[in-house]
C-alpha cells in the first residue's frame, strides 16, 4: 500500500490540529504534573513546554529576520538555548500553558506564507533546510513532544500521509550519521528510508507512526517488527 505525499497546506493544518491536541492534553496539568520527569534525560514536562514555546518564538524571529534580509539561526548558541529552557521551566503551570498557546498561535499565522520560500534556515549547526519546510519541522516538534508530555498520545492516530512525512523528516534529520548503526525503516504505507552508518543493518517494518515513535524515542510497539 502506498500513500500520497502530504501537501504543504495539509502540513500547516496539521500543525494547528496537533498543537490543539497537545494543549488539550496539558490544560488540566497542575504545577505538580508539570514538574514530573519525562523520558528525556534531565527534562521535566516544564522543560518540554519551555522548549516548545521557545522554538515557536525562534521560528518567528527567523521568519521576521528574513523579511528584513537578515539570515539568522534559530538559536544564538546551544548554551543560550539550554539557558532559556531552564529559565522558562521555572514558570508556573498556568504561565507555561499561556506561553505554549500564544507562541503557537503567533507562529501559525506566519506558516502559510512560507509555501514557496526556498531560502535556507539553520535548525542546528550543520543542519539547514528550505524555509518552506519549517512547518514540517514544527509539526515534528509538536508531535514528538506531545508524546513526551502525555504518554497516552500515540502517533498511530496521525493521518497516514502526515505520519509518513514525519517519518521521512526524521530519517532526513538523522541522515547517514556515524552515531547511528545502519538501519532501514519500511513503512506499511509505502515509504522506505535508510539512516546511520553505511553497511548492512537491521530492517524494521510497521506503520509509519509507530516507526516514527520508535526511531525518535525508542518507543516499542507490537505493530513493528524486525525483518
């Protein structure tokens, strides 16, 4: 079975939809809930929320800078990024929820204008992509961090074309990094991707959403298997 590529408009709509689902999961969090640890080493839910809000505002700064002819990175440095997250994580649960909501809403207004913009943006040192793919980068952050914030959220509920796009994005992000062993992922929806060092490696099969969660977070699933 194969699935069509998601259109730019579908990705932008999915950013809004998935953000709404995330905010629905966190709206009832108490300050104690926000302080709970996540599977991300050293990060509480508050850290994840601060990172998501910072990420949205960083994307807005990059977009506005390019409008003025100024190319800039998402973050000044890794140290500045970490410092901002640590400070943001000190906020109350209510303030975190408000920051998540307002930053996401502000960014959402900007995303539809990027469809045909091929100017490069640096997401991290050595990793650049065309500005038109920024909505997909944001969608990846929202979906993966929703998993971190709310364990009940499962990416198998994503539309097939969106799950494939996110898996493809994750494969492209990892690339042929020597930090990863050779690996091929084969999605039921018709997509195949290869990451890690060159060589013969393992081959994992299953739904794109489950493969995404496994590749990005090590989340096991009875729906994926090694061939």
